[in-house]
C-alpha cells in the first residue's frame, strides 16, 4: 500500500491538498482511502463515513472522518468492561457513555486507531490528512515512544511468572498486576506495532504543504531536523496558494515578490531529489471535486527502499581508533541539539523534539568521546572500550 501523509503549518490548506491528492490518485482499478479528522463534505461534495465504514465518493475513492469524541467514548467503555472486576473490588461507580467528555490526547489516539484499521484494509493508496506540522511530527513519533514505555513498565518476560503472583503477593503483602493488565498492554503493543510499521514502511512518505512566507519558511526550517530525526521521508514540498505573477496592484505585487523569494529559498534549501510542486491560488476556497481537479496534484512516484543506511557508522579504527556515528539533521542549530548516552541507547534532542534510539551493536561496546554538528550532520565519536572490545590474537 502506498501511503501519503499530508501535513504542513496551520492554515496552509493541507486538508485541501490531501483531498486533491486522493482524488488524483483514484482511477478505475485503484482503491484510494482519504482519512481526515476535518469535515470533508464541502471539499468532496459528499460527507465522509466513519473509519470502519468509509463513504464512497467516486470510482476508486472512499473517504473517512475520524471522530475523536466517539472513539474516546467507545474505548473508555470497553476498558471499563475489561476492568469490571477490579472496579467492583474498589467499589467504583461505572461511567455512562453520555457523561463522557473526551480528554486531551484523544485526538491522537483516535487517529492512530484509524491508521491501524486502514493498515489492514484492502487499499492501494492511503492519503492521511494529518494535524499541523509540529503536532503531526509528535503524533508520528508516538507509537515508537509508547511501545518503549510499555516494555519498560510492563515487560513481557514478567508474564512468565504469573503462576507465582499469588505467592508473591502474600510474601510481599501487596497485590500483583492482574492478568488483564498484561493482556491489555499486549493488545496495545500489537496495535502500536502495526501503526509503527506503517509509518516506517518504505512506501510511506510525507507531503509538506505550506503557503510561502516568512512564518512558513521558519516552520519548515525547524521541522527539517525533526523529520530526519524520526526517519521520515519527504516526497514533495507543495507551496500552496501561489498568486499570479502579473499583479498590477502594488500591494499584491509585494506579496507576489515575497512568495517568489521564499520559493527560491526552498529550491536551494531542500535536497535536489525533493520535488517542489507549486499550486496556484484559485481566488476562492475550493469546493467540490471540480475545484480539487483544478488544483492538480504532485506527481505520484513509488517510494523506493533506501539503498543505504541513513545513519551510517564510519570506521576510523585503523587511523584514529574511533567509530563515528553520522546522524543527518538538516537545519539543526547547535545550541538546540543535545545528546545523552544511557546504557545501550542514545537520547537525542533537537529543539522541542526528542528521540531515544538504540545504539548499533558495535557502538554498545564503546564510550562516547565527543560530538560535533557540521553541515547539517551530527557526528558522534565513539572509542572502543578495552574491557568489552574483542582483542586481536
């Protein structure tokens, strides 16, 4: 399945571009699903259905809207039923569905669940209208982070001792985790693993939508390092709402010049292999499939598996007794980069973004001796630990 994740700075028209992308990909024999948390009725000319029953829009295209409120109520009531025994022991009064109001974070949970459902569907192309750029990057990093938390808090190997829990509870004088807790954690881990697999799939790419200007330029510059940090791949940069270049009005001509300047900078800053596909301003808010067709779409291209490791380790043992881990972080600022070695993991922070990554096996037997950020690449130097490094005979 080809997956296109569409995001961009808030107000840039990402939902419109996502709908245009899905419409352009739909054709006889190709099944396309458009997934969004926003209303799609005005854009598509027909309301979207729920994630478990997407509504047909036209030949080859279906649309689904993620309802975070409904998802929160369904999941909370289901969890309440699974924990019924414990709640009864505590004397808790169960909550009714009509009194449940969604909590912060329910939007992310609902969208991840919808992605999980879409990943198991019979679709050729999946187009996902993600939240604004910074929130989208945090969302895409969430499955990996949550799975790490589950492994640390409820390690699977602890389940092997479940037969001993009654004895251990008597000896320790405290209740041990119930089996349903481990089963719930395992179910969550399976769902998160499926979403993580979809995000990391070579056929999944990020499509960035931005209206050219200083604010969008700064947002994209800050996001480039985070995109590399999380191992995401950008297939196209879509400058949206491009004004006609022959404006006679001085005020409008100033905006045109600002857009042109920003476009020139994006062509220089982004890698040569990243297409920049401008989309013209219609002079009105797009409504219906005909307007979406006027916008066109970035050319579709198959996402190829990377032919080389994006985070390679340079072998400098013979010359300098060093191994150097090269982490591309384009656009990163030295003052906003921090790293900490913790056991066999590296805690890497870039501005407001953080990722905890396992060290390659060879580097686990080394100590960190320095790091430097130059030309958009963070090079972390490792020196072999004599006590752990195999000796030549």
